[in-house]
C-alpha cells in the first residue's frame, strides 16, 4: 500500500518534515516515491510553514494512496490558507 506521510529532518529540537509518498513498509525516514511538500512547525518570522503540491496529492489519492491523520490535517490547513 502507498501512503502519504511525514518524513522527519532537521536538527535536534528544531524539526523539519517533508511530506512524502512512500510504500507503507518503508522506514519513516527511508526511501520514498515522491516528495510532495514540506512542513516546518518551528518557522519564525517570514519563513514559510507549509507548502504542499495539491495536484500531486490529488493524483496520489486518486490512485489509492492513503494520507496519515497528520497529513490530512495539514492538507485541510493548506486549503484554508489558499482560500
């Protein structure tokens, strides 16, 4: 099964997450199929907190990929920001 989930990066105490499409069996920070955005929860000032490529997320969902609960929340948040 293919999932859309977060892959952690960044330093200790300063997380940065890539939103990736990956095989469910792959490790969290392991191999992935495609990077479809990022989430920076510790963004300050004028830094961008969230960026998602909506058309690729829509494509992957249409072919059966399932988003994690956190990614679903971020997708809804991104749609609200765009509106």
